[in-house]
C-alpha cells in the first residue's frame, strides 16, 4: 500500500536522533512536509542534512518540549513555514535508571516533564488547528514500558503509562473531529538511547555488550531481535494514513512478542 501524505504538514519532536529521525524520514518519503524539532541544535542540523528534501519540505526548530513558551514558539514557526499542522509525532524522550529509593528527584521530574508534560503541551498546541481543519493525526511514541514495568525505571515506566492516559483522553475529546490520537509502544529499538543502556549494563554486570543484548534485552522478546527504527517510521506513517482513520485511542504494541504470554 502506498501512503500519500503530500499536502500534509507534520511536526516531529525528538527528531534529531533515533526513532524521531526515522519517523521524519518515513513521513518525508510519503510526501509530507516535516518540521523536525529537538532540543539539540547541532544534532538537528546534522539530521536534516541527511534527509532527502526533494519532495515536500523539511525545516528544523530547536525547542525543549517541556517548556511551554518554547512549544508555543515552535507552533508559531511551524505554522509560519508549513501552514496548519496536520500531524504531530510526540517522540522526544530520555531514560534514567536507578533503584526507586535512590531515584534522584531532578531526574524523575525531567523524565516526566519531557515525556508526559511535553506531549501534553504539544498536543494542546497543535490539536485545535487539526480539529478546525477536521483532519489530524497525533502519534505518541510510548514504549513497551507503557504496559509492563521493569525494575529501576520508575520515572520512565510512570511517564509512559501516563502517556497512554493522555492518548486515550485526547482521542475521546477529538473523536468527532476527524482527528485520531494513538500510541506506538516499541520494545528495544537500536538507537542512541538503547546504546547508552547497553554500555552501562555491560559495565554494571561486567559482561560484554553482546551478552547484554542477548541475555538481558532480548530475554523478554521471543522474536529475539532488536527492532529497527525504520519499522517504527513505517508504522507511524500507517497510523497517519486514511486507512487508519478508525484506529483511535489505541496503543499499538511492537514488542517482538514480549506481551504474548
Ligand atoms: P534517542 O535518544 O535516539 O532520541 C531521543 C531524542 O529526544 C534526542 O534527539 C533528544 O535530544 C530528544 N529530546 C530529549 N529531551 C528533549 C526535550 N526536552 N525536548 C525536545 N527533544 C528532546 O532515543 P530514541 O530511542 O529514538 O527514543 C525516541 C522515543 O522513543 C522516546 O520517547 C523513547 O522513550 C521511545 N522509545 C524508545 C525505545 C528504544 O528502544 N530505543 C523503545 C520504546 C520507546
């Protein structure tokens, strides 16, 4: 199935790296214009340089999604450059690993602020325009940790569970307006975020990085393969298609079989 998103304008947060970059690439390949947003200006510049901009347009916008003023400014930039935004991908995220009793409050706050408050602020910014146009798509990149917990990831697990609540509420509120709001929940995808976890677990357990992947990360995934970021890009594009217009408030788990049993 070829998905045509030409004439659609998208904002992708966390677009400088990993899954956000892969989704930007997939949206661009489907003809959408893309505003790639991230908190890291240099990485953002490098990322857009690697994007094929022959069809449609791509722009960058530096913004911290947890800051309401910066989100408002991002909204203004995106609207000025690309017109009313039809598609929002909330992808900005980060991880911090610590036992609950030692979890530093500043890291708890940061993770919740970026992944939950940030998604809320961006939804508030872009949903009204979509509703008045009577077409829109919001895809929240949650995680397998929106449905299961893992030890030492209290803030991440809490933020991602919360993001599903936001997804469902937004989907209900927008249901009559042609806008859908869904979540995609991957298990381990090979990106910078996971590379950092592999390296720190190898050091912590005194084992090789290969062993961390095989014995720790892939242990709960029966398919026993890390997911490629491009797969999440294709899935996000599908959720943005007209074929997916009645998929709403859904949490699409992409977990290599983690939650089968
Ligand atoms: P990544 O580290 O490659 O990319 C995350 C991007 O988010 C970075 O470019 C970073 O600069 C940006 N970011 C961080 N804080 C920000 C902020 N305040 N404002 C704007 N941008 C900010 O990681 P990734 O693996 O591509 O993760 C992307 C999303 O996918 C995250 O929400 C993550 O939780 C989720 N996810 C990742 C995996 C995985 O295995 N990699 C699995 C499930 C879900």
